[in-house]
């Protein structure tokens, strides 16, 4: 009986040790999976942050170009109006000359 009790005690300790090692193994697996997901999320975050920074730089350059083009368009509109006035004046003078 005594040997049976000791055997049962050893068997119980072995079973609990086995269950504990299975728990640790499952936890290690969970940590490994979570680490993989963390690394993937970090790479995605870093790539998107780089992309946002590049697009912000490009947007700033485009805004500067837009402002330059707006100024040029305003200058061109002024030149057009001045040229139109000169043309209309010259055209009127020509028409007046033809009528004489």
C-alpha cells in the first residue's frame, strides 16, 4: 500500500508537471505568434509613416508650385488685358483710317 501511495504521488507530480509544461509551451507559442503580429504591425506602421512623410513633402512642393502658377496666371491675365486694350485701340484707329 505504501508503495502504491508513493507511486500515485509521483504519478500525480509527473502529471501536474506535464500539465505545467504544456501550459508553458502553449504560452510560448502564444508569445511567438503575438511577436510575429507585433513585428508585422510595426513594419506596416513604419512603411505608412514613411509614405505619409513623403506625401506631405510632395504636397508642400505642389502647394508651392500652385502658388507660383497662380501668380504667373494673374500676371498673364494682366498682360492679356493690357494687350487687349492696345489691340482694340489699334483696331479702332485702323477702322477710322479706312473710313477716311
